[in-house]
C-alpha cells in the first residue's frame, strides 16, 4: 500500500498527473495504474493591465483563488517568459476556400518572433486540417524557412473538415515531439466539423486533461477571397464513415452539408478554447492580425504561476452520495485584490475546471 504526490498544473495548462492525449485517429489506453494524491495545484495565469498589455510586478498578495468555494492560501507566485512549442492548426478544407489568404497570413504572423527576441527560443509545427489532419511541417525553430514555405504548403482543398481529429493529432504531436516544456495550439478555422471520429464533448474533455492551451483565430465575412480569384468549385469528399454525434441527411449533396456544420463553428471554438484556458479572436480586417497575434503570443509566453495546497470543506458521506457529477472535478475562481487597486485590469485566461486523480489504496493489482 502506498501513495505518491502529484502536481496539478492549470490555467494556460491543465491536469498533468499522468494523463496524456491519445494519438489520432485511434485512442491509446494504458494498462498502467497510477497512484496519486493531489497535494499541490499550480495555476498558470495571464494578467492584462488597463492599457491592455501584460501586467508585471504582481505578487501572491495581489491574487485571490477560490477552489470549490473555499479560498486558498497561495504559497508561491512566479513570473517568467517561457519558451513555447506552438502547434498551428490551419483549416484548408472546402469551407475555408474563400479565406485561404487569411489562413496563410495568420500562420505567417504567428511564426514571426517578437521584436525583442535576439535568438529564437520558440518552435512551430503546422498541421493542415481537411478530410484528414496531416502534418504540413514538423517542429522547427527556423522561422525564416517556415515563412518561405508556408504559402506553398497551405493550399485550398476540396476536403471536408476533421477539426476535432486534428486537435487530437496536434496535442499528441506536441506531447511526443515538442522540445519545449510549454506547448500551445493555435487554430485558424471557422470552427466547423463534419468529418471527425471524435465529437465536441470528447475533444473538450481531452483538452481539460492535457497541458496545451488552445487559442483560435477566426476571419470575419469581409476577409472572404473575391469570387474571381477562387479556384473552380468542387464538391468535398464524402466521409467513409458517419461523424460521431451527427448524421448526414439522406440524399443531401455533400456541398450543401458543409453549411450546417459551420454554423456551429463559433460555439465549437469557444467551448474548446475555454476548456483549455484559452480564447477566441475574430479579425475583421487583415490589419487586425498583428494585434491579435501579439495578444496571443503574450498570453502564452508571459505568465504567472500560482501554487497552493488545496483545502476543501469536509462533507459527510451522505452529502457526497447525493451530489451529482464527478467528485474529482474541481472549479476555480481567480481574481485580483483589492478590486479598487486593479480597476481596469482583467484575468481572461486560466483554467476554470480541473480534475484530480482519486487516490488508490494499492498499486499494480
């Protein structure tokens, strides 16, 4: 009999106590039992000041954390600039054909390092999302080479959209291939999905259990490519199997089937990014991209890490039995204090929910 202590990392991160994302398309399950008691929770959080830039010089006394309704004592507060491994998911499916210039420009903006960086410490990989997710470029730190190749690599296709599968694929690639400890995913898409084996809820739960914050960049209607510049219209390929959680209406052309899926795009992206501790940005004009990319870069690269040992209110067994839901699921609320001092500041990106691993009495049985 025995237990081991686990560290739970949240915010622009997630529960990391022995939980890894499965590789797409098949989910890999481990037979190894993990014995763990959560003793230390770490929250990664970004604070923007009243000028809209990342705030600095805050201490643990400036934060207030409530875990499952109980205020917690913050033990440590650290701030650092961390090297990041970025996974860029570029949607090149038929539903994004009119926005391919936006997709390319967004990806190029993301791989441009900050002006104050003398040596590249971040790395980037690019996945193309269509009928299948495919690795367009593995992780590289050579931004100039990637900038030259991206316009040729990101070409429009007539494929359907397997966004959820692409997220699984990207997370698995980040965990297995990334050189940096900190990873982030940037999705450039309208958020629709009509070809994945995984559904929205499965993808959301996976993102709650991995240390990969997700941000999404969407294009407004004004960024559609003019019709005379579009390639000839082609119908997207049909899925060889029905997407889980949905079905294609009988006798309906595949080209018509794209529309309803994309209507759920904003909701899909909001659900997934919030579950991971990230957010969604919409660009109405190409000139919006530098500001959006700078915000995303700051949110991922510069952060506070707050640590505490969770203290919970004891509840009788009868109350626990009557309470529905996952007993290992915990909700976090974080704010700055005092509110008068930090008027105009905001804390948009941190994980609101995490799951702890239940303790096991024995291991290896």
